[in-house]
């Protein structure tokens, strides 16, 4: 379906004409840098815009983020920016997979949950 080579990122809240591909280390740092310390938990302070050609991200804005729960478990999240809704999904971070693979899995879940948003 999608490959990590098809994922582009942007650093503004909504898509701009400046999109690029971030490295795994850049993605990890952006997602988790400010919540890695012992005793820190919650949402990361930075967001990564996600664009996957041929997906729901062609129509709506999505951003990726990191989260650490009180037990110290890291998660990757993706938020869909639609109206005033709170559309966000999380999966536990697994360092055996690229962060882009986590993003793809979450975007696919959004497409399954909101198929009417994917149609022309």
C-alpha cells in the first residue's frame, strides 16, 4: 500500500509548500526529546505534519506526535485536524519499526474509521 519513501513531513501546523522527508533520528527527537527524562510524561511539545500521497492526508491535515504515559511507556500519536473535533489515535512505540511505519498504521486506521472522508 504505502511505503516510508512516500511519507513527507512539514514543520508548520498545516501543509505548506515546504515539505521534506525527515530521518528516523529527526523523527524520534521531534517526537520524544522533551519527554524522555525520568519523571517526565505527557505529550511532546512538537508536532510533525504528515503527508502521504494517495491517502486521506491529501484532503485533511494530520500531525504526528509523541506521548509518554505515567509508567514511562512511549507512544506515537496522529491527530486529524477536522473542524473542532478531537480526532487522535495512539499506538505504543516499538523501536523495531520506523516511526513512519507507526504513522502509516495510524493513518490507515483513520481511513478505515472515516472512509467517507477518503472518497472523491
